[in-house]
């Protein structure tokens, strides 16, 4: 049997109505959304299904919404379509998606995960005042060239790769002016485009250090068990199964680069030939195709 990797999306896949059809069709998925409402103490389900859009887009709401949809889709697969999970050998998640991967692998309970990502969203939002930070996607320039442009553009401010998404797409983050300088420099050096991203904070860079400091005791207080299959973590692009190591990886990823390209290549090197993207959207499916065409990915949102 071919080896399967379960892939879980991060922020950027949310929209009003997310999960509604899944919940209507699946008691297992409905139970996950109901648990999220109970744990968080507000109707996340109604926000996902009805909006308003502006409120759903706030990262403190987006993060638990995507986690909840992803875990609900996974529980639905377990209950109704277990054959689609046959051959599962690894899990990986992009940024926030690493929490979903931990839940699916049994390392973290959903209740703990949804509390943690709600706090994660709040802390990331509060770490940098509005307008101070920015992110941009650099298209068509090698990752090492993007790194060099960030170094040359910093001028005492923070700007660095936040996500290595594909060989031709690197997202940068940092102080708004430094991101603008780095974007211009990348374009001068051959990037096809530099696209400012409509985000509420500069994720996965040194400006997130206050969020990491606030989240560290919360993650340390949560119970992490050994995972039932290895999780390829964002920070190391290497598999980990020990609960303590998975906790440390989630602490470190808050202000560290998401190494998605290396993660996918590691999965392929470990014999993975199929991927199943579980949760809202198909962003990861597209990225994986650009990294390794031999790795075939399907998507399941319910």
C-alpha cells in the first residue's frame, strides 16, 4: 500500500459558509463544531456559517474556525469514509494547520487545541500594532535570492522569509517599510511579482516574539501525548512523534519560518506518494504540485 500524508491547511482558507454542508451531512463533524462552541463560550459555528465576513476574518476567529473545520472533516472521514485514510503514515500542517495535525495524530485533544489557537490568534494580533507590520508574497524568485534581498533591505528593521511555500513562492514578513523595500528589491532582482497580502499581522517573523512569550506557558500547560504517526513540523521539516517535541515545535513556529517546501520534500523522501488535504480550501494541494509533481494530492473539505 502506498504511504499517505494527511495535510492540514493554515490561515487563508476561510470564508462564510465554511463547514455548513459538512455539518448538515455528518453527525461526527457536527459534534466537533458543537464542542468548539462550548469550549470557546461563543457561537463559532454561527460565525462560520453566517458571518459577518469581517468578524470571521479576524485572526482570533479565523484560527479556531479553520482548526474546527479541519478536525470536523477528519472526524467525518474517520466515521464515514475510513478507507480514504488507509495508508496514513505521516501528518503535516501549514502554520495553524500543525495544530490540526496534532489533533488528528492524537497528540493533542481538540478542546485543548481550539483553546490554544484562539489564544494564539489573539496574541499574534496584539503583538504588533495595526499598520506597523506587513507581509508580501514574492513570486518567481529563488528562495535564497529572497533571503538575500531581505537582508539587504532590513536597514535595522525586521524583514525575513515567513513561509517557504513553493520553489517560486516565498512569503516575507516584518516591519511594513522593510517589507516594501524588500519587495522592491526582489522585483529589481528578477521576481515576477511582489504581492502585498491583506493580513492583520506579520506572522512567522521576529516581530511575533511577544506572542511566543505569551503562548509558551499555555502550550506548556497543555497535555501532549506521543503521536500515532509522525508529524513533519514546520520549524524543522523533520518528523517528530514525542509529545514534548511536538509542543516545542508549536512554541518555536510562532516566530519562525514555515518550511513547507522542505517539509513536502521530506515526506517524499520518506516514501510518501499520496497526500490528502483535509479542511477548507485546496491551497496545499496546489503548493505540493509545485514542489513535487510525483506526489499526488486530493482534497477533502466535506
